[in-house]
């Protein structure tokens, strides 16, 4: 998977995490502007968590890849 494909994949997965959070919370008929800061932070947390999981898996699967080394630095730094 190229770096561009991986970025598209992680973006898609983060969007799915946000969608799952929104569905679990219910009230999908409400406009997004009605969300509280706490709710927005929860969505961000889910997306960030999914990114970290996917990045960690990539580092394990391709440790010598340049992108993996950068991600390691990002996650550990």
C-alpha cells in the first residue's frame, strides 16, 4: 500500500469511527452545530484512537518503511 493509499485508508477508518460514535449517541436528526464541545471532543478522540491503532499496525507490519519510521517518531515523540 502506498503512502497515499494508506492515508486514504486511515481517513476512511477515522470517518467510520466518527460515524459509529454518532450512531451510538443517537439523535442523528439534530444538526451538527447543535453538538456540544464535549461531543465534538468525543468524536475527535474516536478518530484519533483509530488512527493510532492503524498506525501502530503499520509500524509492526512494515518497520523499515520510511513512513513507519516517521509515524514511530510521531507517536513516541
